[in-house]
């Protein structure tokens, strides 16, 4: 079997559909955890904001573990290792729910949240590797575009589900979301063992090259920009004189535009040219700047829509380009790093928002996006893996 699977495998839509739903459900715990953990903390400590400590522990653990776990996984079949990662995460989340029910110390919950976060980056990396064995290279943009759309739906619906289930019981909410997050272990399709890879050169595993680092920087900047809207939506609403509930004026257009961008990629099965990527990065930069200026509500919403419209196309491009750039032995860890780069962007935005105003945070993120855009503009064509049209 070659890099992107056999022809027989790509002629069947069933495995791809299962992979798409596995991708969507894999994100459920992360998407729902801000609400679920806030409700859990409220019941235990009386402070909903303490849930942020659980989120931070989960995210930092993901960043720390993505490379070690991805490299360990080289010794095993991708599907089996992915299932082990998902089940390990589910056990940690179930233990967290049990500890909360038993009213264990909040420190114990932080440790369990960190254990649950260990597998997130590596799991996404191996799930993305499995896609290469389900579709041909020509169909990857469509599959990734559809995955991006489902991802947006997950991040819209999972917090709603967490809120509804939390009314019954925060512990029950965590358990139900844990069950949903375990579904990828059942949904991920089995694939034939890939052909043996050539022996890895001595440099493999010791670091990543500049082209890969460039796209990881772009992913970090994109993640930080989108997180600034999602995390700062309430502050934006208050700045424009609305009540906090009007935060949906910014989050809903962002999600709808992002889902539409994913559908556009999925329907047209587009691979971006270098010029298109530069335009999309520039749109993200300008959109972030418009939001940061807060000159008027219409202009701010235009900025939000601009950002959302290119989120999925850029994410698809990052994934496709890193697929071509990464050595076969490193694909899982590079895809895991791509996911983790997004998490680093979220951490960066959260930190700046905690220390400075929303406008300052947005301006810094806009500068980061502009720097990434300039790096791509002046970067070597090698960063486009040689097979991308200029």
C-alpha cells in the first residue's frame, strides 16, 4: 500500500465517513471542557473560574506529550495506537468525574485533567495519518474540508450539550462527554498495515526543518487569532454596550463563516496556490486588525467573518503541506505538532488577555499574523513542498 492508500480503499465511502465522525467526536471533550469544567469547579470550589486551571493543565500536558507519544507510536500500527490513546484519555476523564463525585481535592482533579490531556495531540496526529490510507492525495482537500466543517459543528454543539447536561449534574455531563469522546476508538476504520518504511536517517526525530516550522508558526498565529474572538467575545459585546449574552454576535458569524469555508473546500476539492495562501493569510491579518480597532460594529463583524472564512482553507493547506514536507517516519508527530501549535496559540491569547486589554491582545495577535504572512511571502518555495503551483 502506498502513501495514500489503495484504489480499492478510496472507492468506498464508508471508511471515510467513519473517519470523519471519528474526527468530530475526538474533539468533543476539548470543545465541551470549558463549560463542563467550569460547572464542575463551581460545585466543588464555588468559583466557576477555577475550571480554567483544569483547561490549562490539560492543554499544557498536550504540548509536553505530543512528541514523546507520537514517537512511541512509531513502533505500533496507527489504528491500534490511536485506540489506545483514546481509551487512555477516556479512563482519565472518567477518573476525573469519579474524583469530583467523591469530592476529592481540587489538586487531584488538576492532575487527572493533565493525564486526560496527554493524548490529545498525538491522537490527532495518528488519526490524520490514517486518513492517508483511506483516500488518494487528490481527494485529501475534500476530506479535510469536510472534517473542518464537522469540527466547527462540534465546537458549537458540544458546549451546548455540556450546559444542558450540567443542569442535571456536572459529573454526569463529564461522563457523557467522556463517552462521546471515546467513540473514535469504535469509529476509526481498520486499515491494512502500511508498507515498511525505509530506515530513518539519523536526523529524523532530532528536530524539524525550517519549512515545517514556518507552517507551525502560521498555525499558531491562526489559532491565536481565532481564540481571541472566541475567548474575548463577551468583552467585545460589553465594549460595544451590549449585555454579555450578545457575545453570540461574534462567535456565531465566526463559526458559520468557518463552516462555510470548510464546505467550500470540501465541495470544490481545492488545493491552494501560493498566491491563494498569501491572500488568505492577509485576510486573517486584516480581519484581526479590524476587530482590534473596534471602529464600529459592522466593521468589527466584517473582520470576524473575514477571519472565519479563511480558517478552514488555511487549516487544510497547513495539513496538506506538512503531509508533503514531513518524512514518512515523522508524519504522526508533525500532524500532532500542527494540532498542538493551535493549542499554543490559544494559550498565548489566553495569557495576553489575562494580562492586558482585549484591544491590546487583538493588536498583538494581528501583528503575529502579519509576521507569519510576511514569512510565507519571503520564504523559500521549498516550504510549499515543490508540488504547489506558484
